C-alpha cells in the first residue's frame, strides 16, 4: 500500500483490537475503490475516548470504527448522533466534520442488508430474536426497520431484556425455555447471544428440537465457527441458516461510505469477502482465527 502526504487515516478504537478484521476489510475497499486512505487500529482504554477524539480532531483523522468498550461511552463527545444510532444507544462509526465527530451505527445496515439478501421477507411478520446484549440492540432496530410486526425476544435474563427493550405489544420478552409460548412455525430468527462462539463451538442457547422446528430462516450473528451449533440445529430441522460474516462485511461497506462518500463496488465487496473468508476460515475451511 503506497502512502504519500495526501493519504488520509481512519482507525478502529477499542480494547482489545488485535483480533479485529476491520483493517483488512477497510484497506481492501480502499485498494479496490482507489481511495488514498490507510486504516489501522488503536487500543484505547476505557474512559479515554474524549481525550482521544480531541487529539484526533486536531490531527484531522478522517473516521473511526468504535468497538467495545466505547460504543456508548463515546456518545457525549460527538457533535452529532444519527437518530438510528441514538435509538440503538450505541455508535460504531465516527466521521470527521468541521464541528467534531458525527456518530452512526452501521451494524444495523449490515444486518438489514444481509437479511434482505436472504430473500426471506419479514414485512408484517412476527419474528424471533435470541439475546439482549450489544449485538441484539442493533438487530432489534433492524428487524423493525425491515417491517417486522413484532419480535419474540428470548433471553436468559428476562429482567435485563425488559429493562433494555421494554415489554409491550410489539416486544414479547420470554425466558429461553419458554419458547413453547411462541405459536406456530415458519419463523425468521436472529441469534444474537455469544453462545456457540469459538471455542464454545458445541454450545447453543437453546437445545430443544421443538424450538428449531419453528424456524424457517435463521441468522446467527456469530461467524466463528463458520457453522455454529445453532445453525446446525436449524438445518437439521429443515430450516435455512446463515452465519454473521456478511453482516460484518456489510456494516463495513456502510462505514466506508460514511468515511469516504464512496459506494464499494460489487467486485470490491467480493474481493474483501474472499480475503476475510481466507483469514477467518483458512483455505481448508478450518477455523484458524
Ligand atoms: P454484550 O457485550 O454483547 O452485551 P453479553 O453481555 O455477554 O454481551 O451478552 C450477550 C448475550 O448472550 C446476552 O443476551 C446474554 O444473556 P444475558 O442477558 O442473560 O446475560 C447471552 N448469553 C451469554 N452467555 C450465555 C449463556 N451461557 N446462556 C444463555 N445466554 C447467554
């Protein structure tokens, strides 16, 4: 990658950051789209976001992705927060403006694009979401943006989910083992817990076959391992299942657009997808991350 005095800089802020795939994806996009930018990662301790952004603004750093533990903490230091990000209560993308940094949440776009591409139309339908952690925040908003009529939210801690999302006529919050209260079958389901994440490959937030018989299409936000135990169970009961790698890729496409005003071409997305796949799963399909 050639740099010169006109090269701009974007970076990930988080702690930890060493395992992030964002530098690979963003630098691949810059290369294919001909954008003179380098993207790196800074490990930033909790509580340091304000100081970091002040310095970054002086240096003209063009944009950031934000990850744990700063996604909510950084909000008071921004000059603008996109309404969707505000509703989610978390930002993952910051863009330099003359007034300071503007905050967006592109996770929601990643989830929405992946779901739209699946061809499973959730408009006017009730859907299922498992989990109430960080990933679930963006996914829940995404489900409603896509027109879901209501969401059955299954979570280990019901109180936490109720406090976060509110229990009303649209959000029906249940403990994991109360899935039998969900009537019928043919559901879209978003798996948003961390259960099944490498190295816990054999774990699933729900084990009961009766649950999986309700699912026609599932997106597991986990992408490591490539096929989670949850996905296996969906497929074993005749449903379709995808992991969250596309969501990761598509949130980056949206972030790239926010940073540079450039829409990544289809071939640019495919080039980055191949590099990401190789890095995460290896050429032999085995987990090597
Ligand atoms: P985040 O950093 O994204 O907020 P988290 O707090 O670890 O991550 O929670 C992620 C989700 O995984 C939550 O829904 C969590 O359930 P609780 O809200 O009950 O904590 C869920 N989760 C994590 N470990 C779990 C387990 N062993 N069984 C069931 N759910 C689990």
